[in-house]
């Protein structure tokens, strides 16, 4: 199937029973949106039919989220038309869009942690009794229970949101959309926070919503997911429509070519290692119920992959090594010295870096400029008598932008306005410029497009080749296998086994990650030199 226009009114899609459906539930025609200095959308067409899962894909900064925010009333369009259920509409707020049956689930959930599940589901729409003066709690909790049951979520509506897992919070967001009687549900990177069985559960729910006639717009960077669940996929690049295709009728490489404008060739760089020398050793490290007798060695010149399901203790281990959390017992040696860092500042001064999985909360300061973020870890080196040397700061930041191919309108641009992939490259540049001996990377390519991923992989491998020690945590098994020299697999706070990155298979890792092998074993690890 050759790429076609995504928003052509009356475009047909054959349903499960072979019947042609031609009426679009919504159409976006000629949509343009400009921000200061940036043409975010340029005459984009996009449409969906009832009961369709329509993927929206493209590199970071392609305009996917902007297009959906226009549909959901968060942004006002500059040019174009939107039709919903055959009627032209103009939304002045997200509430207007919700009234018209449109709900968007953002990658960063809009939940209030201190409120319980039912209160979050009905926030701002609480059922009332006694002539509207009192909240009808009986109806609120009963309806919430029904919505959660329809999702097979198994969540207590009385539970506070702050006590839920990320996957459970996602279910609450979906329940909110259903509570709004949404016919059009937009999911922005829904799989970025779940993996394994949780991801399978999410796909089942999406398929169930499709069968009930809901239209799902699914934004994702994961090409495999698009081919697994999407009926159609529309590709954007640089704010323009590239085309709409049926994943079942094309190769994955075609989608990638449409996204990046070129063939990527080799995804993972050749495994080349630097000088191997032990730099970190953990012996029977324990922390509460999250880490149990962790014994592990880390070497310079290599990438050690940490695999495991969500909640297996991977991030807890990273936080202990970085000094963000303490440990109850055991021993940690860094460069042969017994250490127990009490805060990240001490770890950083000793040569530890940490690229956090939550870049927007912990990775950068959004309201500060690209320059300020890039140089935030090396201010003493570029200061004189307590004052920042502006010329040195500009020179350092410019070198980072050039070396890491960071696309920005300028060094003074606030980093929050960069695309996700460029934000991630900026975080990597910030830490690498600080000269760490050991760097921990927790989900380094989460929410990053396929083109930026390849660039990040090359940066990580170059660090190992130059003699740095790299610990890389990832939920994407192809990434763990493709990048790691060694792989340590965790399950429920325990290190199950270490295996060679040359020999590992996805099935083998999943068996360990789900606890189906004995712990503390070590397969034969081949050298990569």
C-alpha cells in the first residue's frame, strides 16, 4: 500500500467482518500551528473512523503531540478545519473537546496523588444529590468500580493514587476517559511506562475499546507495537504529513524510512570495548524489601545491561549506587575503596553520573535554557571568583550542541521546548561533559524516536570504547541485547543471573526476569575484545 493522505474525508477501512466503513468520526484538514520561531504543523491532514486504532508516528519534534493537543483543545489552530461526527468544531479548551467526546491521555498523567482513585476519575464531574449541594459518594464509588471492572484493572476505588503503580495509574487515566463517555481516545506514548504483562494487558484493553466502537489514536516510537495493534499509521516529519499506510501491507523498514527520511542501516553499533578494569563491586547489598543480597561487579570499558520487569529493583539498584538511597547491609567498593555515599553530590564528586528515567522531573530544569542545563554540572570549572565565565559557558554549550547533534533554536532556548530526543541528548551531554568514570543510564531511549535512538546508542558505545564504565537499564530487550557486553537480570529485588551480551536471547532473559530460573547463577561470559 502506497502512502496516502491521512485526513482524506471518506477514507475507507475494512473492519473485522470485512465491511467497509467510510464515515470518519473526526477529520483534521490543513492544520497549521506556529510557535515563536517554529512551524510545528504545516497543513496536516488526519482522520479516524469508528472502531479504529490509528497510530501517529514520527521522530521527536515531528508534530504528533502538537496535532493531538489541537484536536483536544489544548492548542488553538492557526489554520485549517476540524470536523467531529460530521460537524465543524472549534475548541477553546480541553473541556470543549471532552464535551464532544474527545479525551487525551498524556504520557505524564494528570492525576492528584493525595486523592483516591474514584475522586480522580470524577474530578470536576462529581455526581451530586440533594439538589446539587452534596456529592453522591455512593454513585461515585459504584460507577468507578464498574469502570475499573470493565478494564479488568483490579484496583480499589478507595485507594489513594500515590499508592498505585505506574501501570495502575494508567488504568485510572483510561477509566477517566471512559467516564467522560469519550468516543475518541488519544494515547500519547502509553507503553513508555509499562512492559511485559502490563503491556499485554494494555493491548487487551485497547483491543476491547476498539471492539466497543471507540477510536484510538496511538502515539508511539516503538515500531513493533505499531505493527502489532494498529489498523493504520500516519507518519509526520518536521510538522508535515508524509503519508498514511496499513502496517499489515508494508515492511517495518518502510515506516522507518518515512519517519527519518533515510534508511538507518545498522541499529546497534559494533561492540567495541575499552580497557577492562574493575571499578565497582557490590557484595550482598540489601535495601528493605527492594534489594536482596545483590552481588555485582562493574568494569571500565564495558556496557553492563540491567534487565528485568517493572518493579524488579533495577532503578532501586541504580539509586543506591548513585547515593540517592542508602542501603541497609552489604558492601560497596568503588575503585577498591569501601564507600557508602550519603547523597548524590558525594557520588558525583567521586565520578558517578546518573541519567534518570524521569527526565522531565529529575533530568533537567525545564524553565532554564539549553546552555544553563548543559553546563549545570561543571559550573566550578567555568567560573572565576564565584562568577560564571559567560564566554566559557557559551563555548562549552556550543561544543555539546555540535558534538551531540542537539537540535535547538539557540543556546538561550528553554530546554522544555526541545523535542524528547533532543532533551535526552542534552542530558547525556551534560553528564558526559562532567567527566564521570562510571555512568548509570536508566531507560536512556524512553520516549525517543528511532533516529535519535541510533545516535544515543553510538554515544553510549563510544563512552565504553573510551574506557568509561556504563550501566544501562532498559525495558526493551532488543536494546539490552544489542548494546550490552554483559547482562544482569533482576527479579523481585534479586539478581538472578549474569549472561553474555553475545549469547543472550529475549526468551532467555524473560525466563530469568519472571523467576523461572534459579538465582545467583552466572552463564559463561565471553569476552568481546
